């Protein structure tokens, strides 16, 4: 999983090289900030099955960071600040990093209810 994040960051560095500017590297901040609201705001009470407002805010902020990770390169390409190739590299990096983060969170947050049926 660690190699996938390295490949995603490499795609963003290649986007900076292709565009001859450092603007595509801005989205790296959203890669690292995206999982934190979801981790910090999830329901800690194992007895309650209801989602609270605090958890909804965490999910909203996580979605905001993920959306901005894709929207910022699109806006930069639309404004002709970066090229289409840089946009493609930046999108490939975003898909790679976010897929790795989602897989990591899914793997470590799943419940082992099936293993208790011995």
C-alpha cells in the first residue's frame, strides 16, 4: 500500500514537471487532510447505532477534501495554468492516492463478525 502512495505522489511531481510550475503539487495537501475528518469524527460509542451530527460533519469535510483534490487540477487546466498532460498526471495521482487511502481505511476498519461464527 505504501508503494501506491509513492506512485501517486510521483504522478503529481510529473504533473509539475510537465506544466513547468509547482501548482499541481497543491493537491497533495488534500491527500493528507482527506482522511482526518472521517477518522476524528466517527462514532466512538459502540452501543449506539445512530449517526450523529458530528459524524456527518466529518463525512462532509472528507468529501470536501476529496472533491477539491480533483477540482483544483481541473480549474488550473481550465484556466490554462497547467496543460492537459499535467491534468492527466494529476488525476492519475489523485485516483491512485485516494484508492489507496480508501483501501487502507476499509481494511483496518472492517468488523470481523464472520470470524466469530466458529
